[in-house]
C-alpha cells in the first residue's frame, strides 16, 4: 500500500462518500486506490467549482466536503471557495500535492511550484499540514476531523509531497483516532445565565448557523423564555416556519433593531454577530443595550464584535438543553404563553412593521420564492449574490435547517450558487435543489453546467437575468456615480445550457414558471430556467 492508497482508505473509514477534484500529474497517486474504496469522484471544470461543490455538500449533509487538487494552480484556484467556507464555518478538507520534500522552498522553478503553499492557505484554513512521512497520516486526519466535528468547523489543508505520496505505508497505519467529544457548558455559567434570563422583562434570542442542528431545543427555549427570536441566514429553518416568536432574519432592519436595542437580556447562540447578518446596510446601526449572554463553540468568537456579560463555550444544543433544564425550575416574570403572550405580541408587531417597509421590488421576488416553495415543498435553495437572494435572505422561511444558504453571507463571492447546488444535490439526492443565481454570478462558473450533467445531478438553475451587475449598478446610482462596468453583454444562456446537455426554458408568467419547475423536478438532466427581471409579470 502506498501513502496515496492509505489516504483514500482512511477517508473511507472516516465516512467520506464523495470527493471533488481535478487530477494532475502530481496527484495521480491519490487516484490509484480510489476505485477500491467506493468513494465517488466528481470532476468540476475549475477547482473553485470543486470547493463550492464541497461547501454545498457540507452545508446540506453536515459532513466535511473533500477536495483533491494539484499543487500550485489547483490550490490558488480553490482559495476563494476555502475563504467562503472559512467565513461561514463550513467543514472542508482540501488535499493537495506539493513538490518533493528536498525541493520545498528552493525556488527551483519546478512545475506548479509556489514559494510556500502553506503560507498561501494559512489565512483560509483552521490549519495546513505538510505530510513528511506516511506515518503522520492517521494523526493529521484525526486532527482534521476533530476540527470538523468538535470545534468551529473550517477548511483544513493537507499537502503531500510527491516523494511521500508514493512511499509504502504499512497496515499498522490504518487506525484513526477516536472521535472527539464536543465541549459541554460550565454549570456555574449556565446557572448565572438562567438567573438573568428568568428575570428578563424583554428578552431577545439571536440564533446563528451554529444552532443549525439544535432546532427543537432552540424552539423549546424560545417558547420557555417567550422571547422574540431572530435568526441568521445560515440558521433559517431552525425555528419552524411561521412560528409566533419569529422575526426572521431582519437584524439589519429598523423593527428588529428596535427590539434589540430595547431588550434587557439578549441570548446569542452560535452567531458571530457579524456584518452580513446584522448590518447589510453598513451603517453600524445594530445596537444592544441590555445584558448579553453568548454561547459559541469558538472561545475567541465569544469575545468578538459585541462583548458578552456571560460567555459560554459549548456545543449549542447541550447549552440550550442545560438552560431549558435550569429555567424549567423557575417560572420567571410570567410573560404568558401562546399567541397572546408578550413575546408573541412583540414579534407580531415587528413582523407587521417589516411587512409595511417591504421595498416594492421584493413583492414579485417574494412571489417567485413562494412559488418555488409551494411547487417543491422540500426544496433546498443554494443561492449566489443576486436580487431575489437578498429578498429571500429577509423574507424566506425554510421548512428545515440546511435548506437555504448563499454566498452573500460572509465572504460574499460570486459564482457559488451553481456548483454549491451540485454539491447539495449529491448530499440529498431525493430532494429538489434550486441554484438561485444572477446573470453576472453564473458567468463565473458557467461550465459547471457540464459537471452537473456528467454527475447526473438534475439540479434546477433559476437564472435571474437583468443583463448586468444589478446590485452594483444600484449602488453607483444611489451615490450619483455614472454606472460604469455594470452593464454586461450576456450570452444566450438557454443555448449554452442546451449545448451542455441541460434542458432550458424561459419563464413567461408566474404560472408558467410553476409548470417549468414541476417539469424540471422530475427531469433526469439539469434544467436552466431563465427569468428576465424586466418581464411584465415581475413588475410591481
Ligand atoms: C468574486 C466577486 N467579484 C465581485 C463581486 C462584487 N459584486 C457583488 S454583487 C455583484 C453583481 C452580481 O450581478 P448578478 O449576479 O447578475 O446579480 P444582480 O445584482 O444583477 O441580481 C458584484 C459584481 C463579488 N461579490 N464577488
Ligand atoms: Mg444581474
């Protein structure tokens, strides 16, 4: 067994079912043992596509997305996707080759050589490791999986020198470390938090992506506290749709900001309290004046953005359950229950105020989103950065967690939606998956339509076409800058999609769009549906 063969065998033992990669002369040895493992290989058309697919796969499955890339250009190409995953705390394992050990750092002008690949990756990974001997492999993979399952999940990079990948590896190396347990909350801190919460007159609950797997516990806690609850874009679906205490993902809008400013105790769980969820209007207007309790799996994150009065490092669900147990002994100030409770009334008032402030363009975009959800009830929507995604980030309510995510959060890179949808579909082959993407964004990764055909992932690409970088044009106009560089020559997307082997159609009305979605959901090939932003049926 070579080191390369050992690697894929260990990945199989760790539960890896699919890898995303583009092979090169430097990585063929990663492929020698792959057929024997049953791990599926998906080939993107660019390494950025591999990273975005791995990200979409991880967001839906909760498991790390794994990529195989070559040294040098493969690594530089995947960096943007690693940065998106880093910003949104997504588990991703990137395995690359690197030049021979005696060539490292020598600047000899070898094929694909970089001065230091690890230095390049340092800013977008939890850690990056150069494998010097096959003996290191079980330990370093165990470390990577400890990050994915028991700490703040983030990309991990392992580079294997060309002379190490072919070295022989003995059978004694096939044992990986025991899985690591997750941090449990400190009982004293939980008691202090429960005391504050029990006495709160106007509590507010803020849920982030870190609470994605704690839905029922978080809902129970919200009800016990009778607290209006806001959740981030990556936490959509944690509260059931239409919950009486929900104020959605509207932390950047005045009605929710007023609730936050007036809250006497705020409980923030698994959220960075970061700009792309709390201040998409970039005015610094999200303020907290009450006591702040934070729960997070990342100790450093507990100290960023908003200082906490009580900072609890813990797995989200464990801390929520501990709080529920502590609060159940204490009935609190009696805010009532059900739709007439103080919290329900506050949340309903905030929702009504939000509805009244809805921009006119959102009405038709909301209808489109509603149509998707009504036609495909269990849909996963992987979005890019485009108009209906921004609208949905405020108004869309997912039916369950891990079903609405997009690249307008965190790093905010274009081109994510299409490949992420492919990864999502591989993680959930029986659920409909829609890539919601603009004409600008899709042109970053358009050839991945070919990957979707090849992978047999019949995703639905809903292309929002306004012939340009609409969002940036709007910004320029708002600032009285004459729009430059934002009106695009857009190709005939339908012909391109068909040439790749996809079905393609142009929606002419809302009911026609519904029909197209229904047909696409039962198709065996991917379908691109184009919606023109200036179509009469979308005008306010
Ligand atoms: C990689 C990258 N380059 C540039 C940007 C800046 N940017 C943000 S939104 C946007 C416009 C995107 O256009 P499109 O996908 O057509 O969406 P629209 O706003 O027109 O709906 C641009 C250029 C970005 N976010 N990411
Ligand atoms: Mg556009």
